[in-house]
């Protein structure tokens, strides 16, 4: 158990550092390259999220729940509806802030709009990172291989998210150093969430199948509600083929891991 906790903390720290490092380094690239390759990252993240949700997390939750399969399905539907409601507020809308900021600039002064967007990004990242830590810990408590797959899916999703969030902080008036510092600060929330969940869930192991369901629902919702609509902005056979290929690559990665686990 101690070694598994070490893996949880290592992957939380690794995921935070690699996503922030990728985001800060990504901003050094020419804007044309950033705009073109960001779609590729989003496609792969979409495949990773869908694969982790449908091929790993939900099957594991159903298996652990035993006769409570209908309860797991009800929990999944309830979680998706809850995410829909939450996304109407301030916390779960941070996936869309880079689009909203452009609209806000047309109606607000540059300083007011920028400060508002930057603050929302920091709050949203803190809460989201805390929940990611809880999800990773619950997956490791269920099964080590499941924890690895879940962590990789979280990291795959965090990288494109951090790319957009980091850029918004820069546009909000933060210096590169200050934006990097606050991103590192919010990433601590993932470690806190994972640590608290690890010790708390040991006393309430019957909740693990439902937390796995919550994780799967969050992955599926983010992929279908946030990432795929962004990909639909680009049409054409070539663009669609590339998107399907990269989404399939993310799914294939999960399939290989699932086969290895079996």
C-alpha cells in the first residue's frame, strides 16, 4: 500500500510538472505552429479520455459493484447531469475560458476582462486539480493498472488544458514567471486531493466503485461536451481523417493497456 501511495504522489507530481512544462515551453513556439498542433493534442486527449472511461473505469466499477450494476449506471447518468449543471457556473467552465475571453474583450475594458479571466482560471484549475488527485487515488485503490491508465488519461487531458490556461494568464497581464508560479501553486491541489482521498477512502472502500464511475463520467463528459465540439470547428476530409486517427490512437493506447491488464 505504501508503494502504491508513492506511485500516486509521483504521478500527481509528474503530471503537474509535465503539463506545466509543456505549456510554458509551448508558448515559445511560433503562433502558427501552436494553433496547428493544439488540435492534435486535443484529439489524442479525447481518445485517452473516452478509452479510460469506457474500457477501464466503468467495467472496473461494475465488477466491483457486483449486484449494484443499475446503481452504477444511475450514478454515471447523475454525474453527467451534475457536470452539466456545474459547467454553468464558474468552476467547470475553465475549459472554455480561452473562447470566452475573446467575447468578453468586445464588451469590457481590456484590464477588467483580463483580470476576470485570469482569476477564474486559477480558481478553476485549483478545484479541478484537487478532483483529479481524488480520482487518481481512487483508481489506484481499486487496481494498480487502473491507476496507471487513469493517471495517463488525466495527464493527456491536462497538457492541452494547461496550454490554453497558461496562454490566458499571459493575456490577462501575468508575466511568464508569475503565470508559471501560480500554475505550480494550483497544481499542489492535486497532491492534497490524492493524499486525503488515499487515507479517507481506505475507511470507505464501498465508495470506490462510485468514485470510479464519477471519474469515468467526468472523462466522458469532458471529451464529448468540451473537446469534440472544438474539433467540429474544423471540417474537411483531411482534417477529419487526422482527428479520427489521433482519437483512435488514444483509444488504441487504452485498448493495449486493457489487454495487458487482462
